[in-house]
């Protein structure tokens, strides 16, 4: 196994991270440590593969330097590298905890805990877009209740949002992703938490097929903004009257345009649209009008 790495200025770290998060799957990551420049890195089977991949990623991130270094690394070290960057976090009474920290993190009495391991799937639970979706879901569960409600997790990644819905008592949960590895990891994370797949299912599917014929009380779509807009009609059409559509994966600078576009596709169905941001990322909450108000 070969590791390719190059140091980048602090000013490049956030733009690079934002760009990588918009890819379905990427071999690349960014390591940040106090007192030194960020490191852009990736792991590959050979030095030749590393060089070719770096040339390709520089087409997306042209500000990356030409110079880089490569080194042979142990395969086990590579597979566990991402664990250094994942930390527990919480909102309301929920705590998201990396699986390998199960015995180290003390969950307050009466609170809920979700243990996860992202493996090779996108969706560590640490990114602002995932957190924003989770916060919307928990706020909905507190205000409207989760019992008997149908929730869809579009672009489920490692299944963290769908599993959170299960933990909070949603009646039926369906997660899907076009990355087959995401479906495998999502089911594995369910096992980590001792969750039965009775009212919870994951599927390898694209948006059109996955949403066909479905109507959810809550639809969470943590997907990049251009894809959200392409499938706006499918997403809006898969939410019940009085339901909630949550759009994330949106750069804050693009939130206004995405909001305007969805409002043109809503057909008068929207009760209101609320926007929230976390760092460089944004979330839109679209509430549908209830029956008789459309």
C-alpha cells in the first residue's frame, strides 16, 4: 500500500474539504493537526495508481501543489487512518459515538447513544451536512412525534441518519444510496447497535427508482446541490401533505439559489422554507401544506 501526501496552506484546507465532500467516493482526505500545515493525502495499491489519481484530483482542485511525496505503508494502518479524525458529538439527548470509543465515552443517564463505523462508505456523521439533517430530524421528533411516521434517508452514506430515526421510534425507515458499499456499511452499523431490520431497510438504488411510489412524513436528502435540483420534482413528490423535506449537502453560498429553484418546483405545496447553516454548509427545511391547504 502506498500513501501519497502533500502539505497545503491553511487557506486551501476548507475549499479542498468542501470539494471532496461533494464526491460520491474519494480516496483522498485532509489531515489537520495543531502547529503545522494541513496535509492532503490518499492511499493506493501502487505508486503509479497514486500518481494518476493525484493528476485527476488536481483537475478538480487545481490549487493543489505539483510536488508530493509517496511512502509504503502497512495496509492495516491505512484502513484505520480515518479513525483519528472522528470524534463523538451530541444534540439534545442523542450522542453519536465512534464504535471503537464505546467503552471510553460516558453516556449520561437517560440519554440515547448511536455507535457507528463509517468504514469505506461516505458519511462519517462528523460533517456539518449530516449534523444539520440530524438536528432537523430530532427537532421534528420532539415537536411532531415519531411514532408511526415514515422517514426516508436519501443518500444514506453509512446509515447514520436512518439509524438515528430507528433509535427515536419512527414507524418505518427506508435508506438508499447509489454506492453499494454504503448499503453494506449501513446494515453493519445497525448490527453494531443491536438494531433489528424489522421496520428499517436499505437499498442500493438511484433517486428515481428509490422514491417511485413512496410518500414520506420526513425525507432527508443529504446530497450535493446540483443533484438535489436535478431531482427536485422526485424529492418534492415523495413527501406527504403536511410532511417535511430536509435538503442538505448545500454550500451556504448556493443556498439562496437552491431555495429559489425548489420554490419554483413546489407547485404551491410549500407552507414555508427555513434555512440554517453550519460553517460553509447550509440546510433547507421545507414544510408541506397540510391536507385541504394545497
